[in-house]
C-alpha cells in the first residue's frame, strides 16, 4: 500500500508544496516544530533514508540543500536545522527546520498547528525562493 507521503507527492492527498522535480518533493510539515518546517521526500517509495542507493542518497540530499536555501531566504532564522527521525512515517524524509534557537529542534515540545492561510503564505514564500 502507498505511504501517506507517496500519496502526497502524487497529489492524492493535499499538502502545502514548496518544491518538486521529477524525483523529489518538498512540503510543509502539517504540525511544525517551528514555522517553515519542511519535509523533503523522494517520490520513490523507500521506507528508510539510509537504504537509498548512494547515487539516490546524494541526489536527494542535494535537492534538500536547494530547498534549505529557499527556506533560509523565506523565513526569519539564523540557520536551517536538518534532521532525520522517521519514527512516525515509513517513507524516507528529511526535516528542514528554520532555527532561531536550539530549542526549535526540540521534537518533544507540543507541535504547532498554524491556520491554513498562514501555511499557504509560508509555502508560497518558500516556493518563490526555490531555484
Ligand atoms: P517522523 O516519521 O518521526 O520523522 O515524523 C513524521 C512527520 O511527518 C511529523 O513531523 C508529522 O507532523 C509529519 N506529517 C505526518 N503526516 C503529514 C501530512 N499529511 N502532511 C504533512 N506532514 C505530515
């Protein structure tokens, strides 16, 4: 059965898309730890990022680097934090998090739910900066 993230990449489940090419897709985390929290996924179904072939892993991280540059331009922050968890959704993904303080990477904090209009606005800003 397709993972929820495959269905998002296929457009079957709505998401706040920020970037896409033929192999990868990036969208806002629905319950961000900080505004502008993005998930980057390969369209190919692979449950665990470190099971990707070397060339796929390299391409994936290079795509994530381009997305990170866009997030950094679009969101007020000092740095973009990068993290792999994967305990909840069995589809490889990289979390990109705009950081103002170290605490913005704390996944134990209650996660946010932002209004749809704000999510839309953030996604549009990031998408506009994606090169
Ligand atoms: P993890 O697998 O532990 O890295 O966590 C999965 C992340 O995906 C969590 O931060 C969730 O908030 C996020 N998430 C789950 N479902 C969706 C969805 N439909 N759209 C956007 N983000 C999601």
